C-alpha cells in the first residue's frame, strides 16, 4: 500500500524538490514572478487536463472560470465589503455553481459541438465582464486589493511564488488521487467509450458534470491568484485567447499528464519571455516551436519523453 | 423463472422496422441464442434490451420488473451487462483497469473521498483490483493483466470484454458475436468461458454467426429475419425447421449445422 502511495505521488515529490531548489538560481525578483505565473497557469491547466486529458471533454471557454475567480477577489472586497479570502472561496463556489448549471445542458454535446458551446460560454462571460462597467470597471478593468490574512499581507513575487507552488502541489496531489480512484477510472473509461462506460453502470452525464465542476474550481482558484498577484484585472484575463492558451498548455504538456500541465504552462509562459530578444520575430518563432513540439512529440512533451526514456517504442 | 421477457417489442429507423413485434422469454440459467442473417435485427434487439435504444412500442421486463425507458447504467445496476460486436475497449487503460471499470457498480466511494484518497478509497481500490484479477484469470488473460489494452490481440480483447462484463457480476449477460473474427482455437476458448459462466448461474444471451458454437452451447435458439421472429426452439428443432433452413441457413448453413452434431 505504501508502495502504491509512493508511485502515485512520486511526481509531486519531484515538483516539491524542484520548486524548493530552483529559487537558489533566480538572479532577480523577476524570475520569481515568471515562475509564480507558471505555477498559477499550471493549476488551471490541471483542472482542464482532468476534463480534456482524462475525461476527453474539450472546453474552449475555461478562461471564463478564471475570470469568475479573478473578478470575485476584485468585486467582493471593493463593492461588497467582503474580506479577500472570503471572496476567494465565494468565487470558487460561484464557479462551481455556474459550471454545474452550464454543464448540464452543454455536456450532452460531443466533440466539435461541445467545443463551440464552451467557446460561446467563455465569450459570453468576457462580454459580461466588459459591459458590467459599474461593477467590473469595463474594458479598463479594476484594481484588486492585496490578500490580508491574520494581519499579514501577501505581497511581492517571492511570496506569491511560494503560495502558487504550494497550491500547485496540493492541486496536483488531489488530481493524482482522483485519477487513481473509482471516479477517476470512470472518467478515463468515458474518454475511450461512453457506451461501454454506461453499460457498466457509470452515470456518464453525472461524471462529466462532476469533472466539469472540478475543473472550473481549479480555473477559478488560479484566476483569483492571478488577480491578487497582479493587483489588477481586465476582461482579457477571461478572454478567448486565454482559453486557447490553456488548451495549448494541456495539449503541449501532455493530455492526461498532471506534470505535463506544469511543463505546458512553463512553455507557454516562459517562452515568450525567453524569446523577447527576437523582437518582431518572437511570435513567429514561438509558433514554430509549438508546431515542432506537436509534430515531433505528438502525445505531448511529458508522455512522449516518458515513452522515449522507457525505450518501449522506437520513433 | 423468466429473467428477461419482451412483449411485442418494436423499433423503426426511418421507416425501416428493424425490430417488429418480437416476443422472447428467456429462462434463468440458460444459454439463449439469437441468430439470423445480417440485418435481421439481432444487435438492434440487444441495444433495445440494454437500454441504448428506446423501443417505439412493446415492453421489456427484467426479473419481472418493467424496464423500458431506463438508461443503460440503470439497467447495469439491476444486473444486466453486455459486450459489443465492434469492440468497445478502454484502449488507454491496461487490461486490468478495463476490468476494474466493470466493478464500478459495486464501488462505494464519494467524490471528496476520491480527491483526498481517504483510506476507504485505498481499500476500495484493493478490493476492486482483486475482483478484477479474478475475472481476468477466468477468461485466461492473467498474464496480460498489466499490458496496455491496445496491445492485446483481437481474440484476447473479445475475452477481455467478457471479463469486464463479468466483473460487474451480472444476472444476465448479453454477448454480441463473441466469436466473430476468432480462429477455431479462440472460439473454443470462448465456448469454454460461456459454459463456465452459465455454471455460475448467470443467464447468457448470445448473438452469434458461428453456427457450430450456437448449436453446441445453446439451450434455446431464437431466429430473426427482417426484424421478425421466424422460429424458436431447441437447437435440434431450429436446425430441422424448414422455414429456417430456407430463409436463413440455406444449403451451406444446413450442412454446417449437420457437422455441428459431431
């Protein structure tokens, strides 16, 4: 049993060690900032990976839930007088409720149709954030008060690095637990054959809804962190491009690989910074790298490399 | 005791009456085969009985209880399981994990417990894996348990689907062409598996084209043609039924049926 425990959570141990050691090599606070962003987006990536990589249900609107989480910690303290930590949980709860209500009708759709429906949902939310200017500040966005817990104020990139790394580790642990459980097996079964899953007694609609709600909460938590970290929020954070970025992280890192979500987030967040010396060619090179990864590491970075090192398959 | 009974069961697809007023009454503990030419409605009948299609007309009773309109997962929880003619394997999972999914209806954990890996989840996983190992062993795939399902041979996948269905501990098991595409050795293995299933008191409904297998193993045979019942009886009765020979078996088939006596 302890062996099982170890093998399941081994990747987590690796991430903990890397997260603890890497800051020793950070030359400036800027590196903490980028690394914190990597962990925050990776957290949203885990949620989307549970939905896409494990249950096989695509969402092109997940930035909408990032938006709910982000605006919760902005609107809650500013307009409703709620403490930030309470707004954070309220945002997660609201995301879960919205996902539950939206998920019921749209998760009946499959493949491309589901993609378009979730896309519409994401666009709808970002329109709401843009147009409800009295509450959200409109296209200019609004400022987000700092997180204060028991008189301690969370500020600075280094603080947020540790918060986001710890949250990623917890989020990844929960996800790995889920995968290795009756619910997780049911989700993976739905991915491969819905009809076989349902004749074995799996309530397919209920399981899909469950994972959709869970993935929405992951995105919402990530959105709240991003907003509190940046101190400012605009509707762009929940826009279509952000949704696409999330999908790209999951696919690049590896569908069905929790660590892949971290690697994918690393690629999407760090590469544009690393390539900034290329000036106007930056986006072109970024695009070429992403295409190259997909051509040569078809299953995503982490699963493909795992197969290569295991030497099971020759490419 | 009759475990499955249909009454004037009918469904049409775009004007084609795929199943047209079919009555079957399947006794518990039997092997009940449904045969008929391609397109005669055998798989459609399975899809109706397992809740994948909803009939336009007629009723279905499972252990005496009306079950028309119930979803496949609800029927599974009432003890009905099935396999598929075109394999429906969970190809990203190992052979054992495929069969573990079959235990789903016996698993008792909640989503929160699953997320934090509560000790009950560890216990559940262990119990599920043990039961799945037993089912995998029963169909002779113990050596392949940890292999990715998509690396198994076709005949092995056919048996893996049976193991997965067995893991759910059904009262009634529908097997849709379990021997299709299998060589004589694999077919013999499947026949042995079916016999051992029936020995355990599970009722088996079989759709199969391999006449030798059907005639050897069945207690009763129901013949469909164009969605309607053509004949029903013991293998001997069906074999000697002129309507069946003319409409379905033909010269070649009747010869094969004669061979099956050996």
